[in-house]
C-alpha cells in the first residue's frame, strides 16, 4: 500500500476534484461581487484549464495493473473514455456561459465536475463496491443540477422525479448487488464470474433482474424510462445535454462490463427459437420495448428536447443490442456507438440551447421555434442537419456506422444467427425514427419563419463547440476505424475477465457490405488470428 | 423447507417492530408521529445489525441515524411552518398500491424461499470478524478509493442541498444592490437577446413586496 502510487494512478480524478474546489472557492471568495458574466467566464476557464490538465495526465499515464481487487483499472480504453467524458463536461460548461438559469455559477461547475469524477471512477472500476459509490457520485450532482433553474417549476419537478426514481433504482441495484455478493462471496468481476452459474437457483435470476432494473433506470431503457422526458425537458439545457451524453457513456460501459465480464455464466440466450433463461433474454426484452416505444412515442412530441429524450430511449434500445450480443465485438461496437451518440446528442442539445435562448419562451422551445432556421443561421442549421442525420443513422455520418457495427455484432452472436430477429426489428424502428428526425429538418429547411427572419445570436466559444462536434461526427463517420480500433486492445483484458466470446464471421459479412472499411479493421483488431482461441474458450465454457 | 421455528425469536421480534414502525412512518397523518416512527425503524435496524454480530455497523446506526439524523428530521418538521398541517396519505389508488406491493414482495420472497443455496447456509450465524480496528485498516488501505469517493458524494450532497435551499434573490442576500446593476448592464451590453428577459425579471422583482 503506497499512497503516492495511488495518487499517481488517480491523478486525473484528483486534478478534476481540485479544479472543482478551486472553481468553487474562486467564485465564492473572490468574485462574489463581480457581474454574472465574468463569474461564468472565470469559472468555465478554470474548468477548461483543469480538464486540459486531466486529459494530458490521462494521455501520458502508463497503463497500470489492476489496483487492489480491481478497484481501479487503467488501460487505453478507460483513458480514452475518461478523456471523452472530460471533453463533454467542458462543453456542458461552455454551453452554460451567458445562460441565465442560475446565479450559482461556482456551484454549477463544481457539481458538474464532481459528477464527471463519478463517471471517471465508474469507467475504471472492476468492483461492485466502487461501482455503486461511483454511480451515486455520478447521479447525485445530476439530480441537483436538474433543479438549478429555480424560476421554472418544471425544473424542480423534473429534479424531484429524477431523484425519487433514481433512488428507487439505486435501491434495486443495491439489492441485486447484495444478492450477487451473498451468492458469490466476492465483489470483484473475477470472483463473480467464477462462482455464478445459471441453474436451478431462482435467486440468481432475482439478483440479475434487480441489477438489470437498476441499470435500466440509469440508461433510461423502457419501461424504466419515465424520468427521461421530464428531465430532458425540465433541466437546464446544458445539464440535459450532459445527462444525455456523459452519463450515458459511463452507465452503458459499466452496464456492459458487469454483465459481460462478471456474469458470463448466467447469460442465457435470446435466440428466436430456443431461448434460455439468463440476462440476455431480459436485455433483449428491454431492447425491444425501448426501440419500439422510444421511436414511436417520439413522433408525437412537439418539444425538441422531449423528442430527443424519446429518441435517446430508442438509442438505448440499440445500445442494449450490443450488450446482449455478449461478445467483444459487441463491446467495441457499443463503445463506438455510445461515444458517437454522446457527441451527437451533445451537439443537438447545444443547438437547442441556442434556439431556446433566442426564443425565450416561458415553456421552453418547441418544434415550431426551429422554423426557418436555415435563413436565420445557415451555420447552425447545417450543424443541426449533421447531428439529426447522424442520430437517424444516415451514411456517411457516425451514427450510421454505430448502428452498422451493432447490427453486425448482434447478428453474428448467438448460434446460427438466432438474434437476427432483433436486428430486423432494429432496422424497422430505425426507419420509423427517420420520420421524426426529418420533421425537425423540415422545420429548419422548408417551413418559413413567422415574420422577418432575424439572425440568431451565436457566441464564438459556443459556435466553435458546435462546429467542432459536427466535424467530429462527420470525421468519425468517414473514418470509423480510428475510433473502433481504439477499443480493440482492451479485448484481451475483457476476455481474461471471463467473457465468453464466440467464433465470428463479422469480417466476411463486413467485407460483403462495405469493402473499404474491412481491411484495416481486420488487421488492426486481429480478429482472424484470435479465432481459434475463441473456440477453445467456448468449448471450455460449454 | 425451513420453518418459522428455525428462525430465532429475537429476530422475529426485531423484524416485527421494524416493519410495523416503518409502515406507521409512511401512513400516519401527523408528520411528527411519522418522524418518531422512523426513529423506531432506525432502532430496529440497529438491533438487526447487532443481532447479526455486526457491532460496529449497529452502533454507527444508533449514533448516526437514531442520534443525529432522527433529531434533524424532527427539528425540520417542527421548524417548518407546515408541521400542523395533517396530510392525507391515503389516496384512491391505495388498493392498487397494496396489490403492487404484495406482488413485488411475493416475487422477491419466493425466489429467496425456494433457492436451495440458502438452505445450505450454516444454522448458527457467522460472526464476521469485524473489529473496528480491522474496519479502519481496510477502509484506509484496501478500500481507500471508495472511501474518498464517498467523501465526494457527501460534498456534492452538501453543496446541492445548500444551492437548492438557498433563496435566489440577490437583492436580499447582497449587502449592496450595486452588483445587481452591474449584472444587468453587463448582460445587456453583451447580448441584445437578453434584454427582454432581464427587464421582465427586474419588473417582477420590483413588484415583489
């Protein structure tokens, strides 16, 4: 036990915590009398410096061995995810400059950064104990941030709903975790994976269901989604953007890891014929309900934030497909999907933030406020076009490849392509989703604005963020290998933790569909070389 | 099948007290009575921990929850003006709620009762080796990261509680009204779009008594 080594391993998190405290202290002690704008700019500048320092610390840190029972794991994938989370937090901070939902700038930045620290710990934990604490550290500041707009009753209502439902889900998760601990006698992934097997014990399934419910609440998968539309609509827009992006990445990563790495013995199968009990059919049920309900309910929405909430539920359904594929390709495709989705959702919310400030309606924006946006701000509407089409999954944008990888991973997992029915359903709901995404674009590009079109006021930092995110979505769509290859080195580590991987012919399928991306994908991930190893793993597991 | 007689009578009594007081805490009409019932629930939980030989957790439960949190709850109820208002918690959907509660409880209890692994447990309770010194050593060495993370959770909770409870009225909190004026001029000069909101908010605040 060496505290200095621990501090070295935790340096990025420590930097972020220090930044949060410094921002709070400067705001409360020095800038008490300063104008609101100056306080916001100073607080976000401090945040930017701290976040940049943490990102640099993450990029220079050498991958360290798991620390104390998997309480802290650091490798290239976690480092990349943490950097993404930090960038998203910074964007959420920048979006809040000059917005007038709160006067507590220092507290806003502090809570935002504390939530980010929770997400960072969540990403790098292999242990039920730290997982739960990190999940609470992620959620608690988000509950408070949702209530930050004290002039709006819907903000308070959303926060209370979020808090109550979040507490309930935490209770479910804790119950499930305690059962897992009681059944296996351990709290690390390896201990869980070696002891827990699906069998005649109903209590194993009870533990699985409770854990699953807890995570389904966190990722807003139907039917545990009821908080999401109210929170997305009621929360201040930068906060909603952070809930939709950062917390999604961290929660989905942990969701996938706990089920893939810690509970492989209880997977079961969701094949159309011959389903066996386990967590995979449960996740499949969640995915089916989420995809259908999210995409159908989004059609009826008139507020863009609410529409994005239902679209997020639908996207959660697609991401669940990647989890239930239960392979390392599924993991890679999930990470590509949630990262690109997070950037896209953050961008879409950033545009909504601008429009909301522009219209200043008491009840927030509505779909008709986007009418004629293309004449009022061509740049903003072009970026919105990129974000919305990416959410809809139109090539060559990042959202298309996200869905593409997930569908391939799902179709190839399972014996004799038994999961193909889920992929068909997902493709069908994607087609439905196109309708409401195009509704937004119709308002922007076709419908005339009421009265004389006035230019939209854009601040430089904000527009730089929006353009940067739109470019990211475009680049990740044109060169998806760069990102998907980043998630492959982790595969050996995941497999060692006990994921049952199945032999796969993804490459052949991908070659048929898209020859250009296949060659680098194959060489980089080394899937071909690894295949014999997969077979032995599967044979051992059976 | 494990029978009721296998379960120690002390546990049954503690469980009964805990459950009944918990039900009372959420169903009584007077908030002060609810708070006091909640104290009894905390005491019951502490007794359960002690019965399971988790002495440190039991005493911590008594010190923290029964001692501090309960007093805080009662104080909060008495200090807020609505203490005399009796709420009517019985809603029309109480029957539906009862049905759901029974269904959930049944689906939780049934797997617990029917699982074979629970019958393999030893009859005598395992006394966990949980001396305070060992707990402290574990917390400061092996589990120092979750401990630190919990400290952050408490920090966030404290900041959040202050922010939510604080009255958002700068004229009332600030010693001089000048910062408010600076804020107004600053924001107006920077964003023409902010003028409407600002003027409306200032008029509404001036109308406030």
